[in-house]
C-alpha cells in the first residue's frame, strides 16, 4: 500500500501568517492527492483535489501544489476559522485511498 | 442540498454485529461511488470501504476484509455497511462519504455515527 506522511505533525501560527504544510507519498501518485480540513467534532471537508484544484466554495487563500511524491498545502493568510487539522489523501492506489496522519494548526 | 445521514451505530460486544445505514438525498445517488471512512476519536482517518455506483465493485481495507460488507440500494438511495465479528479496534466514528465525479475524492461527508465495541 502507498504510505502517506505529513510534516509537521503540528504547528503554531498566528492570524495573518503564511502557512505551509507538506505531504509525502511512499511512491509516485502523479497528482492524485487531496487535502481535507477537519475541525473538532466535525466531519472533514474537501479543500483541494488533484493536488492543486480548489474545491467549490473554498476560499482562495488555500492553494495546493506538487506532483509525484511531494505536495504542499499553503494558506496565504491564516484566518481564525482556519485553525484545524489538515489531512492529505492519496487516491491513486485504488482501492486503498490512504490518508496521512494529519497536521494540526493551532 | 446534498445530505448524508448515518444511523445504526451504538454499543456492541466483541464478536457481535452491527449494520450501518446512510440515507442520501439531494443528488443522483446512483451516479456516484460511495464509501465509509472511520476515525478513532483523536486519531486519523481510515478509508474502510468503497462501492461503485452500480454496486458491481467493492473495496475494503485489509483490517476489515472478510468481516465487513458494503452494499447499496439505489432505489432507496441508501448505503449500508454490515459489520460482523467486531473487535475493540473497530471502535470509531464511521462517516458515510460521497466520491465526487471526475476525480477521486470525498466531496461530501455525513455527520458520523459512533460505534463502540466493548464488553
């Protein structure tokens, strides 16, 4: 199975900061990479699909980049509602769409 | 408005069974792959199972293969997860998810239903 890792596992940031999260795959997954945001007690929400495509309704301060094995999620200016845990997910190695362990932004 | 509403979770003894249901509305259910994702509280996400739009293809995580069965009734717009021979490590919140068309990713999630396996 394709393994996903994320770094850092947590980070402290302030409103207005530019935040960069990294996700790595154990083998090339082309651009089959999604990013989700999860707030406490809530279901995850799809932010980015295909590594860099912004999901409908997601603010433009979120952006994604990368291909192959290394991917980045950037929040250009952190807002109060962005404090959450972010998960990457590969959807290349069907049937197992594995998630990374998450990065908590607080 | 897309809605996914899970039901059927609860407390069950090890070795027991439980059937989760997910009532879907607001979209053409028969046009989408669907799935179940679970999350142990405070831990990460695991894609447990997925099923093709017409039910002809199913996939399972290794940890549940042979014990869980995913199915769907497109006439009733309902997704199911039959869970047998439950273990303590199956304790989690189970989310029903819709897979978006065009590119694999879970674009809608239910609110989740908790499953606790304990004696």
